[in-house]
């Protein structure tokens, strides 16, 4: 505790981003497990509706929290809210539409391009400057995704890329990564100086919108004790707490440091996923994760603070 009290408020906020990253590293694995048991839309609806309700309940216990919520800029509420909802919807559809659990790992890797994209987007949005090495970092990260996507042989390339049923999850994961990279920067630009945040509200709206789609798309759910525990974990930790901590980190912490810490997420997510989903990815996916991390590191080093 003394370590935390000795840190500056900016450093403490940055540390919250690291905690969020650790929680998020388990998201892909537990999300896939829940979508297999409950259905894609059902799982996402329950996770984010519960997360939003818990978050708003906790927010309501803080004096003046809802008053501060009303003071947040409208462009933050609408713009960042739309990006937040789009990210969640795209990521869960990508996970649910993946044909195999191995493909889920690739989807997760593509989604975790967002740390590098956050740094890239900080240039036009936050006025950062970049060194000439930036394109090298971007190309390495993309090469890592390509390697993980195409696999180790021409046969794997054909199996992974043929047909819209295989391409769509990858496209949705890339769209999600772009949305989160934009959100991480725009939330700082539009609401960085404001106290409080609207993440619980964003979570609740995301859950309700996904629930509205669920009404028109029938899904079969198989409930069990493990699925209940997984749902509770996802709703509280990656679903609510991680987003709240990340929102604080990107608005109050050192944005370059926070985004840089997140470059380990692809590897952490792959490790957690192989354990929880009980899959054995090939060497291509591990090498792809390493290339994404190296690319993110180079992107970080290219940004002039």
C-alpha cells in the first residue's frame, strides 16, 4: 500500500490501465466459452447488461456521481459511446462467428492490434509526433496478424481465407481494434479533464442494444454451474471493472505509457486462451503474437512525447 501512496496520481491512474489489461487478457477465452454455451448475443447481452447495472449501482454510491455524469461533454457521450458500443458488438460477433476455437485465438490477436493503433491515432487526435520508425512497427504488427491468419502452409492459407464465413470474423475483429484505438484517444481529448465517466452507462446501453437484436435471432442456451460462474466473472471483472479502470487510465494517466503496457496483451490473451479453451495453437500463431508485440513496441518508441 505504501508503494501506491508514494505514486503520483498520474502514475496511479496509469497502473489502473495495467490491471485492466490483465483482466482483458482473459476476455477472448471466457467469451468464446460462454458463446458456445449460451449463444453469442445471449452471452454478450447478459455480460454487458449486468456489468452496466453493477457499474451504475456502484456509481450511485458515490456522492455527486450522477451530477458529474451529466456534466460530461455531449460529444464524449455520443461519439465515444458509439465507438464503445461498436467495439463490443463487433468483437462478440467475431468471437461467436469463428468456426473453431483456434480461429478464436486469431480473432483475439487481430483485436489486439488496438494498442499499436492507439499510438498511431494519438498523432492526429492528441497532436503527438512520430519518428520515421513508426511505419516499420505498423508493418511488423500487420505481418504478425497475417502470419497467424494464414498459418504455416498453403493448405492452411486456403482453409482460413476461403469463404465469407471465415473472413467475416477477421474483418469484425479488425473493426473492433480500430474502434477501441479511436475510443482510447478521443475519450482523453473530449473528457480528459472531467471527473467521473460514462463507462457503466455505455456498458448498459451496449447490453440493451444487443438484447434487442437477440429478440429477433433465436439462440439455444445451455445453462450450468460453470457457465454461471463464467458469466459472473465476465460481468464484474473484464466486463465492468476493466473498462472503468481503462477509462480512468487513458483520461488521467500517461496515455503513451498506458498504451505501451498493453502491447503484452496479445501474448497474455493467447496464453490464457490456450489454457481455458484447451487448444494447442501452431507455431505460426505464437510467432504472430510476438511480431504484434514487437510492432507495438516500435510504435511506442516512435512516438515523441
